């Protein structure tokens, strides 16, 4: 465990609120760059909606491609929020403190982005209201609850609502701090948002209870959201590579793998942007790295099972699908890239303490995981459709168009920009949580001296 | 509905010559967008009925096998439960119907169709000026962003019900369908009598009779979709042990 210096409440407030009261140039540069990406995203999506889905590379039978891959990917990323906040909170892992809010914010913005994907991907997005809301009362036509596409928005909207509540409850004491430090219209806004927080012991008690209760309530969502997303595929009896019962746990654990990795990447980016060297320390990355090594291996186990179950029956259509996935170009190359970037490069790396404590290597390995996990979803969705059934006459290939590539890259800018703009108005590291951590801080012995530890360990 | 129909089709693979007359007839009857070279190269061509051509054996001992495939109007259709807005559902006459106005274009139904007989309007369909007056007034012209597929020429079935059952008070049988030109376009166009359309619930109909033929099978029966289209196997005297589909 690494030693730390006591920071004191004032320094914590000053450091963590610095971006709200005046941003550095590098912050605006990064935001500007991301905004350009979001602009490209908006242009491409607008062009696609006006012109029609013909501008994509989709065809028959590959009716779903880049967008649905991206949808699954972002729902996966969103799992970091519950994993880090709820589960680590309930298990009292002390090292979670600086990472929780960033994880929840990544959750909120990636869920928004994920929801956007199926919407712009429909043939007639302007009629999307028919999908989400009951309509046509006179003729008793309701959304079809047998469809996994109705379960999907239900699960995701529940998750989104819970996540926003979760973030808000945790924010209240920090909002009060900002209120006390600001003047004018800003003070008015933060007064409203902080709901009259005075920091009395009664208020603290209620806030703590709300946090713990929400953590417990959000746990079922942890299992359900990505299970339901996987049902989009596993319910489809006609697509060989999709119709398998192992998908739900396989998707959930994969989501945690990519989500926690994404949070590590974001934390390192924030540490660089806002100079949070005192808050995000190698110890935190060390702990996250250990968690990732375990989660990654569990995910790999499910991946191997899914593959084995697939080929075990040796049905001709299944073999045709796996042959495409493994041995035809470019799918085979993607498959190898997926295995290396998703598992065989990062996980063995995380076994080394020096890697887990290195900002550089953690950035590389966690980005690598997410490249791998994106490819994984792509390799499940597209080859499955290309080789749907035995009717080899209609087998086909898919390659994305420039519009699809722009939109997918744009979503990465969108999520990051969302997180950064949020950081302009709200602290991304919970102030009181860090202060509480300081109070609980343990001590480590360095030579003869006893110094405060980076975080408390029981 | 006064009469309890169960529409269906029997396809005798043995008679199919692969002439594609059914494909063309369907195209003009149902206002299907013109399959331009572009559309075909994008692999987005519309063929509510298509002839799949498979080669069997190796050159020079090679045989072409033809298989007409259209919507199987499954009793237990995989496309139906997955539509979030009920744009596709099963009616009480054995038809799998598509409601264009409800469709929002999620394309989930097309993914879940094992026969790949659902088509998506990726572009706004366009006809050359001189072909616009050729459009069938009985059939909706679809816009972009929605799914479409074989309807068993539901407009003709409806006309049969209006003209034969309601106006003349007679029963719809094979004879009526044939003499009044009320069979689906593909059935009318087929020169070798491969396609037979009719009512499975009418014991005297040809489809009911042929559905008991010893050569009959259903496509992808193992999926449990229970299609209303029945195939009759190819008779191949030289084949040693031909495996089933």
C-alpha cells in the first residue's frame, strides 16, 4: 500500500471544484475536439434519417450491423456504474471512493447513447413513439410485450432512472458546497439543486440510507439489463449464432469486463485533465486491475463455453457459421484480434504489479479490452446473420458504410463530451466521500515513520 | 368471417423449370420496386418470391436444382412475436400479414425469419414515369423504412370474398379461383403448374389433396414454424440417397 499525505478539507474542496470555477486550457481543447466529433455524428445521423437507411452498408439478410453492435457495446459500458458504486459500496471496498461518481456518470451518458442507437437505426424514427408508448387506444393496440424489443427499452429506462437518482442523491452534499462558494444566478441554481442541504446529522443519515437502499435496489438491474439486451439475440430462433441460452450470463460478465475497463480509461483521462494526482493514485488502479483480471477471466470462461456449446452439436449450419467466423477473411483476422485485445494481451499484463500501477500501461490495456469487446459483439451479431440458415443461396456479406463508421466513432466523442461537460457543472469526484475516506484512512509504516495510507484496508 | 379459410400453397419442386415467370408476375401485381442494377449489387433487391438455384454434382455431371421460396405464412411464425408494434401478426385465415402503417422498421422480424423472405425498403421506391400508371390500385405503394413481404396476394383473396361469397353467395373453391382469376399472381403465371394455391380447410381443394402426397415436406420443419406452404420433393431416379431438407 502506498503512503499518502493528509490533504485537509480545504484542499480537497479547492482541488475538486477547480474545474467548476475556472477551467484550464487543456480542458477546453479536449472538449472542442470532442465537440467536432459530436458534430460529425449529428451530421451523419441527420443525413441518414433524411436520406434513408440505404446509406448504410446493411442489406439482406444482414439487417443489423454497426449500430446494434454499438448499442450492445454502450449498454455494456454502462455496467461499470453499478459494479463500482453499488457492489463496491455494499462490500465496503474503500478504494472505490474516487471512482464511483465518474463510473455513474459514464453509465448515464453511455445509456443515453445506447438508447439513441436503436432509435436512429429504425426505418422510420419519427414513428418511434409507437414503440415506447401505448397508442391507438380505440383499437386496443398496444406495444407487443412478447417482443424483446419492448423489454429492452423498459430495462434500459429503469436503469437510466435509477442511475440518475443514484448520481443525484450522492451529489446533494457536494452541490451544497458549490452553493456556498458561488454567487449570483449560479448560487440560485445550486441552492435549488441542493434541496436545502445544511449538513445536519439527520440529513447525513437520510442521505446515507438513500445511498445504501438505492445500491441494493439497483443490484437486480445489474443482472437484468444486459440479460435482456442479450435476449434480443438469444430469443431469435432463426439465427444460429444468436439462439443460445448461455447469452444472458455471458453478456453480463462481458459488460462488466468492458465497463470497468472503460472507467479506468476515463479515470486516467480525468487525472490528466484535472491534475488529480492526489486523488487517483496507483493504488486505485492496482485494485481495479486485480478486479479486472478476475472479471476478464470469468468472462473468457463463458466465451469458451459458448463456443464449445456451439460446435458440440456439429450441425451443418452451425459449422458454416463458425467456419465463417474463424477462417474467412476479414472475419478470421477480426476474431484473432478480438481474442488478443480482449483477453490474451490485457489479462496476463494485469498479473504484473508494475503494470497495474502504471498509468500508461493501464490506459493501453483497458483501451485494448474495449476494442476487443466491440469486436466480440460485432462477431456475434454480423456473421450470425450472414449465415443465418441453410439457404446458402441468400448468404451474404456486410461491410459498413462511411456513415455508419462516422456515427459509431461519434458516439465515443458524445459519451466523453457528456462526461466532461458534466464535470464543468458538478464535481466528478465526490468531495465528502474523499473526506470520509481521510477520516477512515489507515496508516502504513515507511521505515520508522508512520504515515497515512492511500486508502483504508480492514 | 362467415367461412373458415386456411389459405396455403403446395409447391411441386419436381415440375419447376426455374423460368422466373412467377417472380415477374409478383413484381408487377404487388407494386414491388424495380430491382435496378444498383439495388441488386447492394444486395437489397426485392423478390417476394424467388427461385433459388443450386448446383448438384460436379462438372460435367451437374444438375441445376430450383427451389421457389416465398413467405411460408407460418402458423407459428418467428417474425410475429418479435415485432414491438404488432406490425406483423397472424390473421384467422392462416395468413401472416404485414401492416405497413404500423411498421417502424426495426427489422427484427427480418432477422428472425429463417426463410429470408422479408424485405426492407432501404430507399424510397421510385418508378420511371411511364411505369407509374402500371401500378396496381389494389395494393399499397410502400414508402421507405418499412418491411414488406409476400401477402399471398391478399387483395385477390379479399376480392374473392367480396365477389364470390358476399355478392354471389357462392363458396370459394378451386374452380372459382381459377375462372375468376383470383389465384395469386405467381400461381397464375406458372407455366408448369408448380404452384398450387387454395384453402386447406376445403377437403375438395387440390392443396388439401396434395398436402397428403407422399413427397410432401415443409421447409425447416425442425424449427417448428409450421408453414402453410408445403413442398413436394423432387423425383430423381438417379439419386442414390438424397437427404431431406
